[in-house]
C-alpha cells in the first residue's frame, strides 16, 4: 500500500464506515429480512444504521494530526473535524426519528440513503478540490432527492422530490463553471493573487458560485424549492435537509470563498461597484432576512413556516460567512449546529404528530400541552432557541455572529448595518414563533376528540428530549 493511498484511506474513513453501513443494511434486509414484517425490518435497519454512524463518529474523533492529505485533496483541520462531528450527530438524531413502518415500503433503502447522504456530508466537510466538492455535493443531493419523495402515502412527497431535484440539478449546473484553470482551492487562490482576471468573467464566475450555493442553502431569491420540500417531505427527511445538509453546505461554501476565492473577496463598503464576492453575498443575506421573516408572518402551515424561517436563518449564516476573516469559522459553525439541533427537534415533533394524525396547520397544534406535555416542551425550547432567546443556545449563536460583524466593520459599516437588520429580523421572528407557541401552550383543544392524549414511544421521547436539550445548552 503506497503512502498516498494510505492517506486517502485515512481521509475517507468516516465516509467508508457510513458506506459499509449502508451496504450491510441492504444485505441484511435482503437476506434475514426477506420473510420479516415491515416493522421488524425497520427496527433492524435503524439499529444497524445507528451503529454505522457511531463507527463513523469514532473514525472522526480518532483522527491523527491535522493537515492536508492525498496531495492537498482533503484538509483535516478544526473546521472539518467539527463539521463532521456535527453532521454525524444530526444524522444520528434524524435516523432515530425514522417514520413508522406503515409509511415506509422499503425501510432498508431509507436507512441506506441517510447513511450515503451523511457520507457525502463528511466529504464536503474536508474537501478542498472542486471536483471532490462537486462529487460530494451530488452524492449528498441525490440521496436527499430520494428521501424527500420516500413517503408513498402522500402525493405531496413526490411533488417535493421532483421540485427539489429540478432546482438542485440546475444549481449543480451553475456550480460547474471555472475561470482559473485549476480545481484545487489553494492553487486557485495563488492564481487569483498573482493575476488580474477579466472583470466580466470574474463577475460571471462569482455569480454562478453564489447562485449554486444559494440554491443549496435555500437563501433568497433562490429559495423557491424550500417551502414545497419542507411541506411534502417526510419529517425526518426534511430534518436532514434542514440541518446536516445546511451545516455541510455552509462549510464547503466558506472553504470555497475564503481559502479559494479570498483574494477577490472585495469589500462591502462600496457595493455599487463590483469589487468581489462580498457585496453579492451581502445582498443575498439581506434578501434572505427580509423575505424569510416577512413571508413567515403570513403562514398558517407549520411546515411552510419552518421553511421561511430557514430562509431567514440562511441570511444570518451568510453574515457569519462574511466575517470569517475577522472571527474565524467558530461563530458560523456553532450557529449552524445549534440551528440544526433545534430544527431536528422541531421536525421530530412534527413526525410524531403526523403518525398520530395531527395536521400541520397552526390550529391543529391547539392544546398540545394538555395532550402531550413532552412534545409541547420540546417545541417551546426549540422554537425559542431558533428565535434567539437567552439563555438558550440559539441566542449565543446569533450573539457571536452579530458581535463579530460589529467588530469587523463597526456599528455604522455595511456589516454593522447588516447585523442591525439581523437583530431587527430576530425581533420579528420572535413574534411569529410566539404565534405558534400560543397555539401549543395557551390555546385549549377545540373539542373532546382532539384533546385525547398523543402516544409517544420511548425512543421518540429520548430523541426529541435530547435534541431540545442540546439546543438549550450554552457553549
């Protein structure tokens, strides 16, 4: 075994553990599970999948010294380490929230797709070569397209998958645009530092990259797929799309912009003239904050409400990416992880309510506190964390990004103005989160039938309580 190949195996150990887990899940289901019930096959597949994620988690924490591997194709650093731990934790919770057997005709394939999507996320976290980045994104995306349409009992699920696939395929086409003649991020930075590329071509290239990742992160105005996917996809699939996928996407976007395109970052103080990608990212962040929060006010469907909330949160994540040169990767990674945990907890509650026949409208949540206190408490913690209420983790995530923005440019700079907009948007967000919580905690159930208790299994109790507990913990 040559040293470069040995380095490749080290870099790919987490992804290999997940891939082997997916193969084992399929193999066991085809042999042992051929004459078992759907419920037995589902429980077995989920258990094997959780073992695979645990093995991948161990592979991450047992890594050696940080540094580049396989000719600079992969970068094992603090950013990649924390991102992979984050996506594996979020995938673990998502897999534990698998829907009931009555909604899954092929439980082994469902678990295998989650494992393969997680493998793509782990590769996205450490890749620093454009070809590997693209392959990792597509591995994760293809898994998510199928997961979005996995619930064959609901026509909305198939519509969500088709919508997601069409927009995702177009985003992939935008990403395949080159200018520097290199696919390695360090080499791209060297080329951009030592030459003066044509301004028009550079503008087109940067716009293509921002559009592609805008689609992937559901940032405005590239968000059109998000409400339909959040509404139609199975709750665990939507949780994975909204949490682990977003964390991996933010990480690879940050790597591409700063280590790769850092020499042409430009500035946000003169956005009227093209001076790099910072002004364009600032415009996308502003549009996301405004459109996401304003549109969330008009919703009465809980799932679509979470989609527009995610668009608003994408604006704050982009602000965190913009201040990486001053504050480092810590604030944006911490914020994205806390957002993901709160979102997984929220979709965990939605999945349990789906199985109990409770609809997604606000009015369907009335009296949830009387019907199931643990679900109401989970929503209370998770939504207040998303709103950024202290002392919950979401507050510290937003606080870290806003402070970094003020320190980077000052209160009267463009970054400071964007931070002020984010604070004002958080105040608006608190209002529409409280509208939902009013239905959950204050409004009584409308009738005797709807006031019946909602059954929650022990496993579901553990998962939603754990996710809400992490979402409420301080850094």
